[in-house]
DNA sequence: AATTAATTAGACTAATTGGTCTAGTTGAGA
DNA sequence: TCTCAACTAGACCAATTAGTCTAATTAATT
């Protein structure tokens, strides 16, 4: 049966709250309220607010890693086409979100990357894990001569995905997808062979 | 003579504090302490903490706009070379800062862009102002056939500069310039004719 | 010299912060 | 069925939050 509350459910709610509002702008009490748990349970599950936030990032990062793996494994498109369809999907997802939240790993990196070593290294971990999946697809595209070989696959992956992060800064203040679409068109024009 | 304290000096100190620590992680009392002013003076000069932060971003943005204008006006390099030297300088600047702070406009966009309309529009204003300067240089480079004409100057400017913002997320958690240098090499390789 | 508005100074406030503590409850294993 | 650790519950705490208020001081204007 288990007890009343479940860590993963709390982490999922925490993901929403932290992604939308950031780290320092959210109090523990707000998390308790949104998750519907008493403080005792929170501190039974997590050592501190920091520990909670790190675990939120970890869970999201790992879930997303699995999702990405499945996405590319199941794709019947060519490598470059599957990459394009991946980023198209990511941009569309942000549209349904009114372009306001962005990516929690990016948000945490910028807000607390400098002042919190544990969060910094956890965010970096997730990013690298995604990067390796992208690099594999890029590598396949290079072998098929779809993608430029001027740079190696991992570099192109980092270029693409961090470039995508740059679009979030613009999106959050312009609140539209204009620049994300420009980024998409230019990036794929540049890396195509 | 004037009074004891000066708004611009407070804003300059505020720039340092907010850039390094973010918005919600800094209290008004900390600003008072670092600037050496009493609370009465702060609330005499600024309506609120938000008003203060917006004015910090405005002042930095405008100062930087002037600096960029002078940088490109005084440059004796060709357009693409002056762009390269500009970004080289920006990367070096972050190195002296131990790669921890980044750009305040980017930081504020990510941390409070979603939840604070005034800050969002002020950050966007500064970004656009920089963008226009970059676009002018890019346009010159396009006329000289140094830079690709596959995309218009403003699009390339936004692509370049927001891409550079993406590098900050990586920098803040990896705390080195590796990815910034990769970004630099790839971006200029891609936009060169 | 008198008046006035701007500025300085910091004590104070109500609300909120992250976190602790104790008491009671639950569920699984012996 | 008994035992014990995990969990639930929320009152409580010291510190901090953004912001207010009143009084004193300063500089410029009349």
C-alpha cells in the first residue's frame, strides 16, 4: 500500500512550481500547499529546500533522457529530420505554455548556477546526458553525409542545444516564438551538408 | 555640492550585486549595506526593490549600448573581424570573472522574465538596442561579401547574440570557457561567406 | 536669515522565510 | 500481535523580508 504521500508525485508538482517561478521566488510553504502535504512530510522526504530542488532537477532530467532516447529510437525519419522534428516539438511545447516557463535545467543554471555548487553540477549532469543522445543522432547524420563534418558530433550537439537555451531568454521577455523559429531555420541551414 | 549619496553610484553597486546573486536572492538590506546607504535614502530614490532593479538594468543597458557604439565606430578592423574581436573580448571578460556571473540582462530575463512584466520589457529594450548595433555591422559585412546573405542582418544579429546567451547557461555550471570558444568558432564559421 | 523641499538616518512593522520539534499514526516484518 | 521505523501533522521559532514612519539634517531659494 505505502503511505499517504509519494516522493515522485511531490517532485512532479515541484517541477511545475520551480520551472515557472524559479528557486528563490518559491517558498517551502508554497510547495507544501500546492502538493497538499504537511511540513513534516516534506522534511521527512527531503533534507532541505535545496535538496528538494536538486532532486526535482534530477528526476526531470532523467525522465527527459528516457523520453529522448525513445523519441529517437522510435523515429522513422532520417537523423537530421528526426533532430528537426525533435526541436519542432520542443518549440511547440513552449507555445502551449505561452512561452513563459522554459527549461528548468536552464532556469536553475542561470539563477543559482553561480551560488550553488550542488545544483550546478546536477544541472550539468542532466545537460550532458541529453547531449550524448543528440550527439549519437548527429553522428549518424554525419555518416550519412546529411550533417557537416567540419565539427565533431558532440560539439554540434552542444552548439545546437545551448543555442536553443539562448532562445529561452528571448522567449521569456518577448513571449512569442518568433526568435525560436529563426533560430531553428538558421541552425539547421548551417549544420546541413 | 549635492547630497551625500548619488543615484548612479548606487545603481552601479546594485549592478554588481544583482548580476552576481540574482534578484530574489538579494535583499534590500544587502544592497543598503554594500552601497553604504540608509533605508531612507534608498526609498527616497527608488519606489521599490523592483523599481531599483529595473533602473539597474536600464543604466547598464544604456551604458553598454554607448560602449558598443564606440567599440565598432573606433574599430579599424573589417566588419566580421570587429565582430569577432567584440565577442572575443566578451568571452575574455567573463574569464576574468571566473565565469560565474554572466550578463545581467540575460540573468534577469530568465529569473523574472515570466513573472515581472516591467522587467521583461526593460530587458527586451536593452537587448534590442544592442541588436541594432550588431545588425549594422553585420549589414556592412554583408555588403562587403564577408558575411552570408542567406539571412538578413537583424536575424543574424539575434542568432549570434542569443546564441551567446545560451553559452552563459553552460558557463555558469561548467565554470570554464570551453563551450564559449566552441560556440565562437562554429558561429563565425557558419556566418562567414 | 527664513523657508522649503530633498535627503539622511534608522527604528519599527507585519508578513514570510527555511527549518525544528513533538506527538500521534500507519504499515510492514518478526 | 507486537515492535519499530517511517510517515503525517502542524504548532512553533529565530531570522529575514520589503516596506513605512518620524525626526533630524542638508542645500538651495526667497
